[in-house]
């Protein structure tokens, strides 16, 4: 039986060798020195690493071979993880205008906005450790920085409020560590964790420190995303304007009394619970307690082209 299989396999391979109808689109060139002159339709090449690069105004030591190779690794991962990178680009068109404006208002380097992409891909996700939202904020940290978190609301899922918390944390980290690169690393490791590593090793620069695997990759991942997003076509990403997700066009409804049934309230607004939660992901409960003197702003769609408005 094994001999029969071997003979059949030999015949198949021989016929493929002589079959000129095999599509060249299935062939991948590994010689990308001059891909336009090759006979193949698809090719892969290593993403270009610039000779010089800065992050938040700080020079990246790319003359260090270890640093360059670590950045090269993250560039390859992100450049060829096409689905994830393309989706991040689509979402960034919707959310970066808000995030960048807050960082500008808070006088933070714009390069730090890429942290949100690394943390969540601009999605309100929950980590195994319980961190939530675009900025992956832990409950204790969120409450420490003034976010309301209970069975009805979780403001870690409020993009604007969580971005302000992230900005405040990064500011505090910079004041303590005196480096935006270290502040970014501290967003993953924690300020005290970075300080312990510095003290134990007698070193201060992020690129000199021996860190746990996640934090050791963290800044390089941010750098890779920065390079790709600043020059997407250079790295093979060609998205048209119509491919990108547009910002939501909303209006705010001021609510100064408790909502006993969020589902009914949504329908009375001519909307649905699906749309209300999409625009207000911090609303996680079926009710909303509004204390005396409080006013909650709830977003509803203003542009009828983006969402179906019930009853119209």
C-alpha cells in the first residue's frame, strides 16, 4: 500500500512540474531587491527600518543592533498582520480626532496616542486581568483617577473620560521618570515596577533595561505602529477614504432624573438599546441612577444616515 501511495505522489509531482498552466500568483518571491522586474505577482520583503527615529521628541538608539532588531521584529509582526493593522487604521479615523485633541489640550506628545492601539486596537475590550476600555484601565486605577465604576456605569468604557485618565497617568509617570519613553513603558509595567527595575539594575534608559517580556516589547510595538501609521503606503497599506470608519455624529441629551428602564428610555428617544450602548458604552446596567444635582449627558445619533432611527 505504501508503494502505491509513493508512485501516485511521484506521478502528481511530475505532472505539476510539466504543467505550464500553474498560476504564477501562487508563487512568492523571496528576492525583493527588484520586485517589479520579477515574473511573480506577489512578493514579501522586510519592512524598512529608518536610520533615525524619535518618539515623543526622544531619540531612539537605532545604532544599537539589539534595539534595531527588536524594532524589526515588531515591524514584521504588525506589517504582515494585515487584518489587525487595517482594522486599527479604519477605527483610528473615527477615534483619533477626539483622542489627539485631548492630548493636545493636556499638552502631551501626540506619539503617545499610539498606546491606545497597542492596548486595545481602539475597542472597548476586557483583559483577563480585568482592565477595560480603549486604555485598558484597571478598576482601582480608574477609581483613583475619578472614574465612576459600579453595576450601572463603567466610565472606563467612556472614550473621552478614559483618555483623560490615561493622559493624567502619563503626565504623572513623566514627572516621576523624566522620560516619555519610560512613561509609555510604565503604562504597561507600572511606575513603581519601572523604578524597581532601574534601581536593581543601576540603569535608567528603557533601551538599556532588562524587563519582563511584555514590557520589553511594549515600546517597540508602539514604535512599529507609529512608523506604519505615519507612512502607510510605504509599508504596503493603501486604504481609500471611503474604507475608513467615519466619526459618529451625535447629539447630547441631558438627563437629570433617574432612568428606571434603559430599554424603554431608548425607544422613547426614537432609538434602541443597541445604538444607545454603542454610543454610550459606559452604560452597562438596565437602570441609571441620577442623584440630586447630577446631570448625565447621553449621546444619541444626529446623523440619520449612520443609524436606523426607529419610527422614521
